C-alpha cells in the first residue's frame, strides 16, 4: 500500500513540476516582435458529403437524386464556422433539393448544375441566421446522379 501511495505522490509531483515548467515564461527580448505577415491562404474547402433526395410522382418514388457537395469558404475562419454549423447547412441544402425536386428541376434528360449549385448556395448561406453573413463562397458539385427506381 505504501508503494502505491509513494508512486501516486511521485506522479503528482512530476505532473505538477512539468506543468509549472511549461507555464514558466523565460526572459523576454527587449526588441519588439515583428508583426505577423498576413498569409494569403486558401481556398478553404469543407466536404459536405452526399445528399440523397427522392423524386415523387403521385405518391410513388420514381427516382433518387444523389449529389456530392463540397463547400468553398471565403477564409479560414469562415471554413471553421461552416464546419461547426455543417449539420444546419446540410439541412438547408436538403430543403433546397426537395424544393427543386418538387418543382421538376430534375425531370427530363438534362439538369442545370449551375442552377442547382446556386439554389444550394442560397440555402446553405441562409442557414447561418444572419442576414448578411455569407461564409460560403461557392458550392461545388462533385457528383450529380439520378437513379431511376425500377421497382414500381
């Protein structure tokens, strides 16, 4: 029992010493530090994953729309904000896709991917709640697929 107690005390002292040494600040240079240069980073991308929306006709699912989306943020801070609020942005994009499917935008042989991306961008930026907050610069469609339902 003494060995366990001695080991626990030694571990606590080692932890306390390491913590104290890590928090200790050495003597500062008398010369002022140079200001940090602004880094021109970017572009900043956030993978939003896949979204699947059914196409309904007279109460039956006639097809599925699968879309793979990547969001382009304006800055590193905006990318972090988008990652934190990604479930809300995905929900808003799904609502936009359901609206497009309900209005027949996926019917026919061709789909306008730019129109789909514009609708998704408006929905995703609208999910941030602030009127003029637009952390998402662009919606990039990696994959857009229509799978017809043959089990009718």
